[in-house]
């Protein structure tokens, strides 16, 4: 997603940014996980959405 909540450009859905509330909420809903699960996945594999999805599928 975009770094700014006021920026109307296309969101960057290839990276997960846990430091912005709107992105955290988006990814929790998109991946159907809790905040703790999402944070653990990002810690384990980094912020790549593709890598996080694969990690969550294998868990």
C-alpha cells in the first residue's frame, strides 16, 4: 500500500508495512490472521506479501 494514507495512488500490495494502521488492518483481513500471527510471519520471512502468504500456508 502507499506510504501515505492521504495518497490516492495505487497501493503497493507486494510489501507488508506493519507500521501503518490502515495497512495492518488490510493485511490482517486479506490474510485472515490475527495481528500477532501477521507480525510473527513478517518477522520470520520479511515484508514480502508473497513470502508471508507462503509462510502462513505452510504453518
